[in-house]
């Protein structure tokens, strides 16, 4: 047990308040990504087999970029 970071108890959860009530300026401050200066990719939506997506994700973060590269190779780009 870490004395600087104790486990939350049921009493702690009962006393909890929504962030919007406790710190409204922090709760409403959302970081929003601005527009791309020069869009380089096109957003598409496509349905893929679950086993294919699982295999792509199995190699960890960056799976979408790797899928993009595999598609480029498949079509000869």
C-alpha cells in the first residue's frame, strides 16, 4: 500500500462529486485538435473480418499505418 496514493474506499466513492461541479473550468476545457495544415490521408469506413483486424492489432500500436502499407503493396504503389 502506498501512503501517498491510498486505495479508494466506499466512503470515498459516496463523497465523490462530478468534475463539472468541482472544477467546471477544468471539466469543460477539452483539447481539440485543430484542422490539418495539409491533409495527407482520406478518412474511409470499411468492414473487415474480425480475425483480420485482430491480427493487425496483435502487433500493437500503429496497426492502421501497417494496414495502409500492406494495401499500398497489394495494389502496387
